C-alpha cells in the first residue's frame, strides 16, 4: 500500500498542497452546532467534502444554510464540533487566513468602488503587490466576461453583471474552497439557467471545490454532483441528485424534492419480493419491497407523476400489461398545460387523486385526454417507493 504511505502525504504537503491524500476529504465538518439564544440554527452537522466536488446545500429558508457557510468561512464560531481543512482544525484561523472564500447572497459589493477595485479589494488587503494585482484582476475580468466594464460602479451594472463582479471578487485570491450563498437567487429564470451552466464550467476549468447554497431543488440537481438536504439545522440526506429524487429517505424529502403522489398504507402483505399494500385512497397497490425492512412502522407509497402512464383502457402492449400490475381506474379531474408537459389530475374510483405528468412530444397534439374522461393510470411495482411516514 505505497500510495497510502505517510511519505506521499508529506510530499504533497511540501509542494504546497493542503490536500494530503486522495482518500482524505478536503473539508471535514464534525458535529458542528450553532445556537442563537436558545435557538439551534445548526444542530450537529457532520459532512465530508472531497477536493474538486461541486456540492449543493439544499433546504427551505431558515434551515441554517447561511449559518453553516458562515462558520466554514470563519465569520461565526461553532458552539460545538470541529471544522478540518486538509486534516487541520481551522477553528483559530481568521476569515482572511483561511483558503476559503465566500460569495454573499446579496453580493455585498462596495457601491463607491469600480468593478476593478471591487475585484482587487481582497488582494490589496492580503498585501499583494500592485504589479501582481493588475494582471490578476484582468484575468478575473476575462474569466467572468466583464471586459470593458472595469470602470463602472455597481449601480451602473445589470443584476447579472453584479453577480459576475461578486464571483470574480470571491475567486480572485484563488481559494481552495469557494462558498456561494444563493448565488443566482436575484437573477431571472433564463439568466439563472445560463449562469448555472457557466458556474459548472468555471468550477471544472479551475478544478476548484464549490459548496453552493440554494433553496431551489432544480438548481441543486442541475449543478451539483452531490446534494445535502437540510431541515431545521440538520442534514436530512446526502446523496447524488438521482438518488435523492428516486430514493428519498423520508416523506418530507420526497415532497421537498419535486412533485410526488403519496398514499398512506393501511395494511401490507409480503408476496415474494413484493409487498401488496392496502391504501384508503388508491385501493390495493403492488410495490417492490424496500431495501430496508419496514418493521411495524406506518408508511406510505410514493410515485412520481412522470412514472404514471395514462391510457383509455389500461396498459397498451402485452409487455405493459405484464409489468404494470398497478392499474387504477378514474376520471380526468384537472388538466394543466405546462408547455413541455401536461399534468393531469385523475380522480380515482377508489377515492384519491393521482397526478400524472405526460410529455407533449408532438407540437400539434391537442390534449390527449379531456375533462371527465375515463382513464386508467398505470405503473409498475418498481415505480413506487415505500417511505416511512
Ligand atoms: N445572528 C443571528 N442571531 C439570531 N438568529 C439568527 C442569526 N443568524 C441566523 N439566525 C436564525 O437562524 C436560523 C437559520 O438562519 P440561516 O442560516 O440564515 O438560514 P438559511 O440560510 O437556511 O435561510 C433562522 O431562523 C435565523 O433567523
Ligand atoms: Mg440564507
């Protein structure tokens, strides 16, 4: 095991690399907590971030995202726990001594300074010489495509341009770790989507580690390779976007990350690798057995709207008839045209409502189904997720 030898790590450190070995995380957060008065804003968070990761912290407003970032950046001291960077505890390091930079939610640009001076600010404070600052600022201006705007003040810029100045300022000192607090929240939808892609390209090109905070699940899924979902100061689940969406760990996460149909289970019966579940609102459902045994806890069956197919008489093909198994009769109760997809609400004969999302794959299609029309909503046991409730 030569690659794990202490000498390899020491050599890497001697070369100025604070990242000691491939197996060790760049950042380790260990049981970190922060209380304001009697309110625990961050409540025992543990998390490892690898070098080069694009990590998203996702959670509703007030769940402690900004507080956690501020502790990483050194603007707030944890009441409990440790923060290790490259294996070293950084508790005593002041914000400007940490190889970490933070881009603030409201950008916090200096209104009286030009674009150029805003970007140069941290470099000057760090004592960099003018001869080094000038080319570094030019490099940052080019990186975020602000050429020609160097002399403008923040109030002479659009929202998107201000966002770029804040990004350039945060990147200027070439931090090992960049923390971005809701970096795109102030931009309109189209600009936000373009900027998401630009941020991903930038992060890859610079080979840096990003932690981005957002309350927008689509944004987190688009950009990050891993997502940590926060709820009331705690990490509820850390997973890849796909795992989070397809295998959420709780009902709350399933509902927070995208739309989902949920049916409370009233009874269950094992049938080989499947469970036959009795529900009040959707009748009997056949679902794949969950990986973790359920025991006697209350649970619900969850199905994403795009997994549900609609047809007039049930699964169309022979194969569909064999695999679908779950086929629920109902009538169309509501139609919502969204451009790329149409969402149909189906009032089931069993009493509940199920939402099905259907792709509009041909331009001149009229709605495939009309109000009050009888339909069959069908899906397979594998389309269902069993969630403790
Ligand atoms: N300096 C502070 N003093 C008192 N309460 C605070 C302070 N900072 C944050 N909080 C509270 O802690 C909770 C978490 O805040 P924050 O980390 O900003 O959440 P988020 O960024 O997820 O919206 C909120 O209820 C907020 O009001
Ligand atoms: Mg916040």
